[in-house]
C-alpha cells in the first residue's frame, strides 16, 4: 500500500465529524466524512461515463464546494485534475483543453456563454454543470472507490499564465502536493484548530496549495470565498475566527485601505500571509502599525507556494525576507555558471525536494530547460544574509543592464511604494540607444495627488544610486493585472510602446 497516496481517506477516517469546508456565501458546511462520501459518489459517476486512470478532467468554476468534490473524485480514480482560469478567453481555454486532451469539463452555470462556444470548438468533450443532476442525484452509492495508482502519478495540472508565450501545463503528482502540505504543516505548525479563508482563485497554486490543501491535510477548516472583497474579508476573519489567510499584495493594499480594519476585533491573533508577487515594505508597515501579524512567502507553480518559513516575529525584524528554507527541501543560489554564490551576493534560486513538479505536459524541451540533475532552476534571483535569511531580488528575466550596471526593479519599486503620494509602483527595463536599457516607472497616485517627475527623481536620489533612478515616470489610472492579481508587465511594455513620451499623463 502506497501511504503517500492515501492521505485524504485517512484524514476523513481520523476526523470524520470535523468541518472540512464552509461555503462563504450559503454557509453550507461539509464534514470530512461528507466530503469523502461526495467525492466517492462523483468518482463513481465519472467511472460510469467512461473516465479512467490518467484521463484529464477540467473544471471552469469560481471557488465553490463542487470544485473539491471533483478534485477528490479525480484523486480516487487516478484521473488528472485541471482547474481553469475563468478569466481566460474562449480561444485560450480551447488551447488548454485541446493541449491537455481533457475528456470532461465541469462548469459553473455562470460560464455557459463560454461553454456554449467551447462545445462548438471541441464537440467531443463531455460537459457537466456543477449545479446539475450530476451533483444532485438522490441515488445512494455504497461502493467505495479505492485510490488507483501510486504517489508518483500525476494528480493536478496547473496551466501557467503564459506571459512568455503559450501556457504550459505544470504536472504535479500526488507526492508533490503531499510534501508541499507536509512542509507547510510542519514548518508553520498547522493543526485541526486552524481555519483559513480561501479567496485566492483555486485555479492558481496559491489558492490550492498554499493553505487550502495543507489545512485540509491537517484536519482544519477551509472557508471557501467566491470572490475577494476587502470589507467581506475583514468581516469573515473577525466573525469566523480565521487563523491564517493568504492574499496577494494588491489585495493587502485594499485591506489596509478599508475603514472597517480600524475597528475589527482580531483578538484571536490571525496571521496574514502575502504571496504571488514581491510585497512592498509599506504593507509590512501598515500591518505592524495595527498590531496584526504578517509575513511574506515565496513559491511558484513548479515547486508549490511554500518554500521558505519565517515567523511573524521575524517578519518585522527582517522586512522583505521570505525566511529560511523549509524542513523538507533544499535551496541554493547559483551564478550563471551554476556555482553557488556566497552570502550577500545575488544568484538564481535553485530548489530541490519531493515537492518539485514532475514535468511540463507534452513539453520535454521546456522541462529540460528548468529541471537539471533533479533540481529546479527557477529563474528567480535572490540573496542570503549572514544569518541565512533569503530575500527575493526579482526575476532573472526582469533584471536589466543600464550603462553597464545590473539593476533589479524590485529594489526601486520598494522605494517608490513608500512615497506618500503613490498608491502603486512598478518598474520595467526597456531597450535604449544610449544606455542599452533604461528603467521606466509606472505609477498610480493616491487620490489623484500630483507629483512631478523632478520630485520623484529627487525622492529616489535619497535612497538609490543615480544609475538606478528610472529615466521615465508614467502615471496610470490603474496598473494592469493578470487573472491572479499580479501586475501584468507584458501589458505595461505594450502601454509604454503606445505612449513612449507621455511621462506624467494619465493614460
């Protein structure tokens, strides 16, 4: 018996009557035994329509309880679960469904406009509503489905955002997901007493693997939030006594700007986590002023969202650090020749461990580019201080060279984020005839406040070497975001090319 393969039914047997899931809107509660029973019924019905081990099952739905019924049904069958980003176009969804060879698409009724078009593009795919008879049948199923396969088999396939080209299917095995959960539970001390509020979309590794599955592994409670709203998030944390939750930096900024935060009763001492993108230091300051525990993490789809640990106490002492490596993984920083760099120097993050992904679906060439000798070369740059704490400097591809100097956008963004008149700031490098490359800062002002280019340059000069100061400053009404709330730098480059000379106009 493969023990790594059977944690879900073991958890259901250990704590059958504990609440596993709560629907954030309807308040429906599902126990661990109830979730296992529903998953077993869904698995039985999928087998009846011809689904076997290794088949791909896609789902197009907001965060809701049927998502978990399908997820754990695939767990029992040995099928591969593919959560789809519902913000994608029909063209993009068609590519993913065809690339993966999905046999079934579960969908929420609110997406019928997309599924009608998808049915025309892929007539062979079976489509099942998450609010239809498949989930509402009164037929009692007593036969238990035994999990098929071994821990090294694929379970979940998450498609990357495709910001560098076609989306790639990141294949995660049962072992990958289990060891991400183990790392998280052990390092963060999760227990059945923990409650998380999942408003990060479950088609993203942060929504699924950062806290949701680790909390279920630990026997805790997951409150399933349909959509992020700052006021409702604060109310839920207070009312439901949420102990830990994950948001991306843009969400944290909205929480800190929400007036209800000033009067919230957080006497149960919750922990707010940030991930998905580098976190501005102003967010640390905002939570610290209010006495709210906060810390930042680091992860990626290919290695899971949890690779470092930092206690909330250390987070404010080591602002900007993601902490030290988890217990069950290995982290090194290497130069362009693969040689490990000393403390204080910037290098590429290389990760190894049982949580590192299996492969890119049907893409051996891309897999070989990032997996070498069993290690994942992340393309992210970091440095380590003398005490062993790691700091993310930025993406290897985002670093640019201006006048012969290496420039890391994150360092500049942290300075600009602390300017009192700015709500958001992001920096990209663009080609330049004189400098080779130059920095362009895209900014969003607070409440329409006006700040000149000269003021911003003078402000930056207090904290940055002259060569690091952006050559241009462009104000936008808002920064473009990807489907998971990250700033879309590809779109910013397009905007820059469209408005190359409009340095301080709103566009």
